[in-house]
C-alpha cells in the first residue's frame, strides 16, 4: 500500500513540474525577472487642440519599455478647465497595460450639445499609477479648447511647432509653447493692426469670426507676444478653420513661417485671406512676412564722419525709395572724395540697403557701383561701395550710423589705409 501511494505522489510531482515549465512565458529561465521600465505617452493629436464642439475622439497610446509580470495602470486626471465631464467630454480615468504586454490605447471623447456657450477648456494629465518601479518620464498634459459656434461663425485656430528639435542646456526638448508665444491677429488689412480682434492666450490661439461681421476680406496674421529670441529657431505654423456643418478641421501649413528672432512689433506673417460672403467663406493662402516700411527714413541727413577729426569735413547723405520700396543711400563720403582725396565725382548712383533687421535696425549694403571720378582731369577706375550700419527711430530722433568700404580696381579701402580710423558717419534725419 505504501509503495502504491509513493508511486502516485511521484507521478503527481512530475506532472506539476511539467505544468510549471509550460506556463513560464517570461524568459528562458524558470524565474520571472522584474524590471524597472519607463512609460511614454504618444498622442494622435497635438498637446493643445482647439475644436468646434462636435462628436469627435482623440486617441492616445501608453507604452512601457519592458513588459511586466503584473498589470500596469496609467491614470488620466482632469487638472484644470471649465468644461463639464460627461456633458462636454469624457475620458477613461485609467488605462491598463496587461501583464506581458507593452502598450495599450484608448480615446478622449468630445461631445456635442445644443447649448450656445462660451469657449470651454479641459486640461487632462496622463501619467503612471502607483507602480513604484515604473517611471513616467514622458507623461503628457493635453488641453482641449471647445468652441460653440452658431451658423455662419468661422472658428480660426493657430498652433505652432519648432521646425527642428530645440533643447535646453540639459538636453531636454523645449515645448513649442514655451519656446514662443504667438498672437493670432485678425485684420481687415494685411498687417497686425488687429482691428477685428486679437487672441493672445498662453498656448495655441483661437478666434471666432462672427457671422455678424460685415462681408469682405479678413486677413489671418501671426506675430509674437514673446519668445526665447536667444534661441534662434524656425517655427512651423498651422492654421485651422471650422464652420458648423460646412468646414471641419480645414488646415493650412506654413513651414518656417516665423523665427524666434523675429521678436519685434514690426515683424509678422500674413498667413491667409478669408473672404466672407454672407455665411460662406473663401480662403487664399498667403504666407508672406511683413515688408519693411522704409518711408520714415527718407530725406536729407547731416552730421559728422570720423574724418572730421582729421580733415574737418562733415557728412551729407540723402535717402530715397526705389520702386520696390527699398531704401537707397547716396552722398556717403562725398566730402571726403572731393576734399582730402581730391577727386571730382563725375557720375554717381545711390546704393541699396540689401539686408535689414527691423528688430535691431542693423543693415548691410552689398558691393554695388557707386561713382566715377577724375583726378587732375584724368578719369579714374570706377568705385564700388559696400557698408554695414544701423538705423534708429526712437525718442523723436531718426539716426543712421554707417561704416562704408570702397572698392576700386580689385582693392578696398575703408579709412585706416590713410592713417585714420575706419570710415564712419553718424547722421540724423533733418
């Protein structure tokens, strides 16, 4: 009898051992290894979404770097906003990544109702649960701006992203809304006067062009409220249009529409023209940066050049506009040429400012023909001129500082060649 019991026990032990080996799916070893994975959250949409209140879903996926031996729960929490859960939107409060899996997906839903309300927001944070060994290094916070429109209203949204990866000193990616804060400007003229309206929140911008506005052309413009201008970065801009029952998420992309160094009131980009006819809208992409207005800098200038110290000559400069609106500069160093240098100017053409930064006032003049001269009645090789300088308009005084370089016969001179300091003229507009 004892021998029979022993045989049964032996068979049962072998069976349990085989079963245990069959169910071990975590590794080639018989012991499961617990790791310390990281969690990332990827979105099927941007971190900030402006939308018309309608039935819509926005998907997301949570991913572990390594599968776990137990379920991992990811939590979703509304941390801000005045939209009402269950009425305006709904979302799962947790998403579970099953044991042995590395990812799970779900959606955040936006709902439509019949109430006419102001724009409402919902800010939702997606991050890990209570598993101590899971690090949420890339959790996400998403913002929904839910607009309620009436028939004939046009919703305009503006968002942006860096054209290439931008990081801080620690190598962490800088969020595009931290890198730059743009304004969405609606004007009846192609500029940033904003006579219709301006949206300047802290993230992506939105504006509703009311059905009550007059028929005509409206310009969609973007400029800066603020930016990290010490980090030069192109910004890709996206404009979205929505109209209840007619236009649904119509998007227009503008690659490198602005740069973070464009942080000044005189720089903006005209993105599109919207033509309103009753309750209908037509769209034209423009995507042009603001043209520089040189008209304040036109006139006669007077002041001193560095050679005044040595030769007693003052400076007289005249500026005009060409047919393209570019600023032409003439008269630079004329008194030096015909004074100490002793040549007579026979023919002359003004030079054009070829590069201008309206934020700093700095300009450049690339080498161009400038004048022909004679010396003791003998024609001399023609002169070209290039220059750098600064235009300043402030405090009721408009001034110019210019550093010219002259080119002749393959050589150049700019002052020191004649025992003086570099040519420099400091003049003010009369």
